[in-house]
C-alpha cells in the first residue's frame, strides 16, 4: 500500500501543485548541486571514474558532464555527475532521513531532461517529487538503517527513480514498478569509513543515480518490479533495518504534501561533514569577537556536540583530505589558522602541515547532554576557546544553511561562482547561474550549459 501511494503521488503531482516558495527552494537546490559537481572536478576518485567510463567505449551521448565538457549517454552522465556532487562533502542533506538526496536526484533528472529536451518546469517538478519520495524512505528507516547502510546510496536510488520516472511521464502503475526495481538495486555500506574505502562514498551516490535512472527507464518499457518493495515481508525496509515506521512513508502526503520535504534540506556553507557545520559557525563567532587571536596563544579548544555527532566523528583520523572533512580537530585547527574552510583546506599539503597537527592536539570533543536532548530536531554545537587564561565561548543553535537559518540566493550563488569560476569564464558562469534561477522559464533544458 505504501509503495503504491508514493508512486501515485509521484505520478500525479504537477508543477502547478508546487507552491512558489518550494519552487524557489528547488532552484537553489539545483544551483547548489551544480556547485558541488563543479567543485569536485579535480578529485582523484572522479578521475578514476571518468577514466573507467571512457574505457567502456560507449562513445558520445546527449547529456553533459559540465566539468569536463563531455557528452555522455544520460545514465553515465548521471553516474559521473552524481558521484561528483557527493565527492567533497559539499552537497545538500536532510537531517532526519540522514540522506544527501540532491546528489542522487538532481543529476539524473538533468541528464534525462537535457537528452530529451524537456522543459525547466518538468525538471523542477521531477526534482521536487524525487526529494519527496527519497527523503520519506529515509525517514521511515532511520536512524538504525544508517548505522550500517549509507542512506544516500540506498534511499537515493528511490529519489533518482522518481525524478527520472516523472520526466518519463510514468503513470502510477509503472512508477510503482520503477520503485520496485530501484529498491532491489539500492546499496551502499558505511564500512568505507573504517577501512579506507573513501572512494566508495561518491560511488554510492553515482550508482544510486545510475540505478534509479535504469529502474525508471526499464519501467517505461514494461519491465516489472516488486509492487510492495518498501513494506513487503522481504522488502527494503525489513531487509535493511531492525526498526522502521511505515507510517512515515505517507504521513501528510496525499494529495499534496502538507510541507514539501525539499523545504527541509540543509545546504552547506563549508565542505565538511554535516555534524561539523555548527561547530565551525560557533568557532567563527568566537574568532570574529577576537580578531587578534593567534594559534600559538591557544591553550585548549573544547567542542561540545550531541551524541550522534560525537559518536560518528570521534574515531576519525585525518589521514587523507577526505577523512579530514570528518575530523573536528582538523577542521577547527585549519579554521583558526586560515580563518576560512573551503576545498583548498583539504589537500595533501594541509594534511602534512605541522602547524595544523600541533593545534589539532589542543582540540577536545565531548558529548553535551543538553545538545543530545534536542537532536535530531536541532543540530547544535558549543565551542570554548581558552587562550592566555581567558575563556571565549561560542554557540550555534543551528548551522548556517539549516532550514531555520537558510543560505540566501547570494550565498548559493557565491558558492556556485567560486566552483564554476575555476572551469568557465565569467560570462558562462553568469549565464548558467541565471538559467538555473529562471529554470521554470527555460523551454529546453539542453540549453542549460550553453
């Protein structure tokens, strides 16, 4: 029943059903996703993935990998672009579902829309529908699912299937088949964080996009899948978590959601794990009040986090640029030393920098029971800096970018311009930005990257 109701929602929703503020949020998600894609063009894992795709001899296609000026078959463009969106911890995420839904939902939708000359309104509708379904699946199975499974790889497959299925104009029956085929392919294990398999993380997103696209395309051609893939006795929920709530799949869904899930996503100001965002906001509030503070003056930096963040981040050692994005001591140290945190903060050179290593040793992370009590509704952080015997306290109730404290258009535009400016000239950067923010007026998405 739940799978069918999600399929009916996805099949039936129209652009006109989406409130104006939700459309505007979807545009920001689109622009933010492109910033994440372009910002990862020189990531080593992406170079290997690109080389592997090229080695398959698949030839030219009709969908763009904008960072490289490549034309690929749409499914492979979705694979590459989704992996890029996830590669540097700069994509959006939804807190309760613990899912980076944009990285798996938007690139396959763009690829299909571009290849099939769909309009911008169709693309926006597909994005909103994909976010809605993917997030609801994540909410139903978490937090226990995420203890083993990488939710972006699993739930993201459903978001991709819906976004492409919507552009394929699947009816409810075939959308249900797409969900069934998506669910049987959904995968991604968090062991990558333990055993040095960090390149698996962006691959999870890429494969979720590829598999979801495949599921929708197959369904459009009459391929069948499990009708009860989510709620069935041998279905996705029961297979991947010891506890789940099927009611969350459809609560407040029909016929139009009471509140669209895309409105609940967080967009990042810093390219770090989501649990660290509020830490950096709290730290920068301290630094702003003490502009002359030097690293050598600091005796100790104490960071308080809620249990989930503390438990997830404590074991991380910043052995690589990827793992450094998950290390509270490293992120705090480089923020103090450079007064910024961006992609250039995470390189082999910064990993080897003795100044960062020395200051990192002065950072202490602990669980704060007060912050744990309000999690996961609120992701807060406390920072206490002790320097020359003086105590400086910082607190961030929510990170900048949280739905309660959202990034502005100017914030997201600056993020996009910085990433795109490393690849394109200023005129092209501005054209793509303007087309994203007026995507509902674009009659043919194939012109998005012109």
